[in-house]
C-alpha cells in the first residue's frame, strides 16, 4: 500500500472514531456518571436498540406525511358532526424524546417549538414549575417478577401511579393488570407491538392502540386515554392521529437507564432519582428493574420528606387543560 493510500485510510478511521466519540459525549454530556437519561429510548427486552434522535433534529430519509386511510369524525358541542383535521399536511419527521438536564432541581429545558407542538395536540411531559408535585409512571413491556412488589410499595405509601402496558403484558399478566385497576392506578396504552409510531400508517396506529384497549376493556371494563409512544419517538402526524383517537401522549422529564442492571445497584437508582427531582416531574421507571424496585420505598418516603407530593396523570391533565 502506498504512503498516500495509508494516509487516506488513517484519515477515514479517524473520522469514524471521532463521530463515535462525539455521539458518546452527546449522550453523556450533562453528567457522564449518572444513569439518568438525557436522550432516552424506552424499549422492552428483546427489541433491538434504535438510534435516538434529538428533538430538534428530524431523522434522515424520513417518510413524507402519510395520507390517512379514513377521516375520523367527532361531535361538536351542539351535537353536529365535524370533520377532524386529516394528517395529510402534517410532518412525519421522526423525533426522539430528549431533555436538557441540570443539577439544581429545576425543570429541564425544552425548546419552545417543541413545547408548542406538544401543547397543540394535548401532549404532556411535565407539570407546573411552581408546585412540588411528582407524577410517577412505569412502562410495562413484559413481566420480570417485580410488579407485585412495586404495587405493594405503592399501596403502603398511598401513592397512585400510571402503568403503560403493551398488548403482550395484558395477555400474559391479566391478574396484575386487574390489581393495578383495583388499587386505583391508571393503566395506559403502550401499543400492541411496540413499534415506532412514525414508521407506521394512520390505520396501523389505530390498530395498535385499539387492540390493546379492547383487551384491557374486556379484562377490566375500563377505557384507556393515556398513551406512551414506544421509545419516545413521535412526529406531528402521530401526535395528531393519536389525539384524534382520544389519547393524551405522555412523555417524561426524568428517566433512568434502568432496563439493564445498574452498576451501583439500588443505591444508584435511588440517587439518580433524588438528584434530579424537580417541580412537576413526570418520572418514568421500568418495572423490569430490580434496582428500581428495591429503591422505590426510599424514593417515595424521601421525596415526601423534601416536601413533594404525588399526584396522578388525571390531576396533571385536568390542571393543565
């Protein structure tokens, strides 16, 4: 190989290495030692990881906004039918959920453009900055043996949470789902098969949500109205479609890299939450985590000792509406 060829190869390798390092630094920028997720993907075990995308940057090669296969209708205040806006003209640029954290127990930063888009479609990620209120949520893709203990801890501390369940979870854990409802918790929709919603059509989104709701309603007699988009990925189109279907999209302002065991165990889970509490925090934990489960009682008690109270998503939506 000539000297010039060797130099070219070395340059290419340096660019690749630099890009990888830059990506690692972006993910860990705020606090490299913390397990609190900045740019964060929520996914069940067995699913391949997908690249996270900053909320301010659309994904490359995104599909154009898809034409809906049906136009939904709703009744206005007078009872007259009115046509709901179709999604033909809406952007389908995929956006991953990202937040800029701080170490001062203040609310994370979020660009105004994103806040405005979320508000347009009644999507929520945080509560009031002026109240020491926390909203506790769990994602349930599959059962790892900890949910019953989590429910025990919540009951002992008189805390109501929201559990976002997949179709698989409802099918395989009906008794736990019924217990969630019986003990006053909210059960939300996490889709049937956990797809990235911008990747599928309007009609497929409808099927993903309604399939879970049908299972849940048959099991409990209750309806669903809250949705956590799989992996936190969304577009303006998916916000519009899911809102037309009657759902409030619920994102989060505090989450952990907790779907794998933490190097520091329960203490790390506890410290990561406590170090990042802030007014109006919507906390996302995965119920598959033993570390979360073992830290949960301390988190609830010590958060209250710091003056925080726990409220539900019903409270959040009613207050902000």
